[in-house]
């Protein structure tokens, strides 16, 4: 329609786009110069096999297709060129039948791939950070030293283990004995508490009986008649 605009982009290699086309950012790594070119966006079919992808990169760079090595880096690895030599350029997991959208690359539109001339050897200068991180970005766990014990050390360790077991058994037996003593004391205390009211009740009854005999009032003495006056 009137007023609409279009964008024209010159492609570096012939491209045919379909619903299966992926737009991939392609970087070229120069091992000798240790430089990484600016990315080039090219349209590639997700069904493209590795020999076909190498042929596309040959058209882009002039490197022989069979000499091209390809990797799919993580985004953070592209921020520092010192990561480039550590990428898996060996392509051991990349077979000729592998496709761009399948294992091991699993590429999607917007992803990046790097390629280089595999005939150029490069020295890998591993600094401390690279040795710790490797190519995964995860810090490696420190290695644990392995100590080989002498027969005397093995015997001493076994004796210490047995002594610790005996000490534990003795302490367990002592705790059990103390628990039984405490339980026995509680039972004796409870029995004594039950006997005390019974004894008190018996004493009260006896006193009541004695008190009953002593407490009955004596009959009043007969009143004495006053003496009659004499005549």
C-alpha cells in the first residue's frame, strides 16, 4: 500500500527462506591472530546437515569445507576471546548426519555459531580463571588429596575405632542403669505416699475410740437434800 516501506539486505551467499529457515549469527575465529570477526547473519535451513553447513561456510570464507570446524558457543563465551580456544573444536559429537536444528547444536533463530580453519594450530593459554571454569562456565570443585595409610596407621585407626565403640557402649549402659534407678526411686516414693494416708487414718480411728470412752460425761451426782431443821 502507499506509504509502506521495505528493507533490503544484501546476502553474502545465496539464500532461500522457508518456514524451516533459521537466522543464524555466524562468527569466524582466527586462531593465529586470536581475533573474532563481527557476526554475519545468514539464513540456514534447520534440516541442513553438517557437510552442507560446512559448504555454506566455505562459500562465506573460502576455507575448504572439510577443514572447517564448527562450534555453538554460549552467549557469555563470545564476550571474551580467551574462551575461544577452549571451545570443543574437535567436533567429536558432530556426525555427518547431524542437522543444524538437531543434536548436538539444537540451533534456533537468533543463535550463534563459530567456525575456524582447522588446519591452523593454536596454543591454548590457560589462565587460572579458564582452568577453574573450563568451557562450561562452572567453577570446578577442588581436588581432594588421597593419602595411602601404612600398616601401622591402619592398625592405630582400627584400635581407635574399637575404643570409641567400647566407650559408646559403656556410656549407653550407664545411661540405662541411671534410668532404671530413677524409675525405682519414683516407684518407692509413690508407694510411700500411698501408705502415709492409710496410717494416718488408722491412728485417728484409735484416738477416736479412746476419746469416745473418755469423753462420755459422767451422770450427774444426786442432789443432796439440805438437812431438816431440828424441833
